[in-house]
C-alpha cells in the first residue's frame, strides 16, 4: 500500500468520484478516483489530497483518504 500526494481538480458530490492530479516528476491526472465520505463541502478544487493506491497498484482501486491545506 502506497500513499501518494496530489491535487484535487474536481469532485462530483452525487457519486463521490474525483479527478486528481498526482504529484511527481511526471504528474498524471486520474479520473474516477473514489473518495472517503468526508463532507462534500471539503472537496474544493486545488485542495491537497492523499491517495491510497491499494495493494495491486490498480488505478480503479485508488481512494482519497485525506484532505489537507
């Protein structure tokens, strides 16, 4: 399980799916990232996030586990 920092680009409150730009030397943008059930008001564009990559490194399993500033 690896944790990756990123930036929230957008969020859909109805599905709790997000678009996240991951940090790194070659940043990439992921769509359809699942989110923990924080209050939807916390999901503001350009907010910093922590993404849990899961055990299999499959982007479909990625989950936003923390929001910070």
